[in-house]
C-alpha cells in the first residue's frame, strides 16, 4: 500500500454512518481499525461502531478498492454485527454457522 494511502487512513476525516446515541452531529473517524460499509438502504439504527457513510457509489468504490474498507452483505451485517448485540439471541446450532457467535454451544470447539 502506498505511503500516501497509509497517511490518509490515519486521518480522522471519514464520516461514521451513524452517530452514537442517535446524535445528529457527524462523527469523524480514521481507517486504522476494522471499518465497514453496510448494504445500501440499511437502517442506521442497526449500525454499530466501525460503519462508514459513503455519499456516492464512487466514494464507496475508493473506500473498498483503495483503502481496505469491507463492503458487507446483508447476511454478514445481520450475523456478525446485529444479532451478537442482543442478549436474547442464543445460538442453538450443533455446528455454529455464525463465526462471531459468543453464545454458541460450541465455543472452544472451532
């Protein structure tokens, strides 16, 4: 990765998709941690930390192809970011299909 990209990624200039607590004020962040783009049309209430806002398809393309931001599918969003936040969710699979499941009966067997 070019040095210019690394420098750009370290700057807190990228807008979060949703502000904490439903705040209306934009929150800016860097790209040093795990960053994601949600599928188009996703309700902002479902998004946690690490989700970025892309104002256009071109901006999304640059974030994904040049800066390493991951575009999530609807399934990845739900299984890896939405369901694990709810305490009522409990995994009952004998062989868990959700990689990030914290309540799985098979913890330690993966």
